[in-house]
């Protein structure tokens, strides 16, 4: 269908149908043209896998003179600064050059900088595995033998411990 992009699902459907059907039939069932089917067979990767970052910039860098001279020293001095705070500081220092339009660019750059050079993230619940230990020390053993019939009572923490059978 002219004018609409082929999505990854259509490519997968076409490649699956192509095993048992001719190219024309598989393309028709997948909802794509024969020309698109030929292009898919030439390079069967889905569209999302073909995307690559450009090796060049399409616009001039709005933070070109400020990143290394102003922003990085601020982040090194206080890594917890938020991008909005840094943007406010830049707008205060350079009111004619810096506007609100660079906010998202600044947020992306700071996130990338923090991922590479920032402090390590805190682990909230570190887990320590001790060899040979399968359950917490306060856990009751699972009942065996005649006590197994009373398993429902084991779920209640207030139920008395049954006498050990031996």
C-alpha cells in the first residue's frame, strides 16, 4: 500500500509465509507490495533493527561553548544537581544565549554524563547468599510423617509447634 511504512510485524508475517508460499502470495497475505517483498528478501532485518545513529549532527550544538567549561565542572562539584537547576544557572549567567529550548538536550547530556562519570547508584536491598543456607533461620521445617496432615496449622504463626515425631 503506497505511502505507509512496513512495520516489523508485517516483515515477520511475510518471512513466515515465504517458507510455504510464493513471493507474490506471501506479500499479498502480509499486506505489502511485491517490490517491498523483494526489498525484504534482500535484507530480512526488520525496520527497527536497521536504525543506526547518524555519525554527524543535523543542527548546531546549543551547548557547544558551555558543556566543558561550565556544566561539567558544576556536575563534578555536585553530581546531584538536576538539569533544570543547571539550566536556570546557565540562563542566569548567559541570558541572551541560553533559552528554555535547550532543556531536553541538557537533560539527555546530563543523563549520559551521569551514566558514565557520575556516582554509583545505591542498592536498596542487597542480597547475600550464604552457601548451604536454603531458608531463613526463623523458618519452621516442613512437617513430615504423621504431622503432614496438619500442614494448614503450620501456616499460622501463632499455632503451637507440634511435638517432634521420632
